[in-house]
C-alpha cells in the first residue's frame, strides 16, 4: 500500500503546481522569457524512440516550427485571437487564453536520429516522434544452449 | 550607492515583478486552473494506466473564451487531447458546466515518462455566461483541441426592438 501524507487542504499540492507553472516561465530549458504562453509537454521514452506530446489547442499545425539542432529540440510558433465563426458582431466577455509566441526547448541525448523526426497533430496535441539510432537501441542477446 | 542598497532594490524589484506576474496570472487564468481527478472505483487492481495518471499533474489550464451578440453566446474551451464523445455539457440558466475525462491512450502506457506536465483524469469546469441561455438549439463542436459551444440567449435576455409608429 502506498502511504500518502495527510494534507487536509491540498494546499501544498496546489503550491507545487503553481510553482511549476511559474518555473516554466524563464527557465533555461524553455527560455520562456519572451513567450506569451507555455504549452504543456509530456516526454516518453520507448525502446526505439522518444515521443513528445505538446498541447497546442487552436494552433494551426502548419504554423508550428520544430527543429532539432545539435541535440536541442525547439518547438515554436504563434497564435492570435481565436476566430469567431459567428461573425464580427460578437463581443468578447472573457478571455483566459494565452496569446502570442510560444517556444520550448529540450535537450535530447545524442543517440537520437535527427533525420527521422516525425510530427502529427491530433485534437490539438502535437505528437512528435524522434527515433533513436539503431546502435542506441537495446539488443537482446541469446544465450547459446 | 551601497551594495546592500542595490541588493535591496533588486529584491524589491523582483518581488514587484513577481506579485505583478502573480496578479496577472490570477486575473487571466485563475478560473482556467482546473483540477483533474484520476478516475477511481475501477477495481482493486491498479493498472499501468492508473499508475501513470496518478503521477501526472493534477491541475490543468482549461482556458475559456466567452463572447456574445444579441442572439447567442459563444464559448470556446481549450481542452486538447480528448475525443468529442468524452465531453458532457450541461447548462443551467447562466452557468455552463463542461465535464470530461482525458484518458491516457493505451500505447502511451508502455514507455517510460521523463516529463509529465499534462493532466489526465476527470475534470469539471463551470463558466458563468453573460446572460441566461436556452439549451434548446445549442450546438457544440470539437476541433483542433478546442470545444466550441454556441447557445441561443433566452427570449427574456435578448434586447427587444420597439418600433415607433409613424403617423
């Protein structure tokens, strides 16, 4: 059984999350200093590849720039105000969405294969697949009988 | 100027910019900060999915845009990575409630996570609308991770034009 510390208000947890939200702005890996908003990212490692999931709702996939240079993966782009399909007569009452430029940067191990990076967009999530070089993949060694 | 004075000034500047940033953040996104609950009562056996979800962020930002004109209210909610059928939308007078569950895809459970900032699980977001609406004739669609809901205003909430008779 997992032990969980008694925390009646969940304040510590919220504090941690807020610290995390803030630490995203202007840290070294992301340099969000000039960014209008910071997309959330999951990074997952498989035997043969790294997989990134980047939340970019309402962003045109063609407007996202992904580069891998010397092991540094940079994801950047920009978004403006959301389009109002119901016509220009709409008046904004509330706006919570971050606007403008975004960029995030990650350092990847040099075993990745920069030539074979693939990216697709699914329901506002950018899925970036970065294969590892063949020599970096785990190999099974058969024991001779 | 003494070094101590400079440090003090630097600190108070940093503090100002922090509090300003905090206020701005709270004004802009305070309502968007939404709690994600891992789905419980799935049984006694903890699955790989449960384990990963329990490690993920419990808070996500679901940013909303609300706009209106004379006839209808339009709400756009950013909720990337779901499917259209994962949403449950309810309206009560001038409150719109959007519930949903962000699931972890099966393929995602196999690898090892190095960074987990995205939240998974069930969420509920209530948005106060600028006027009362009718659920009859409401429309919703989900595209590029943005849920768009258009709700007709209730008859009493619409401005009425009264023509003046000319004699």
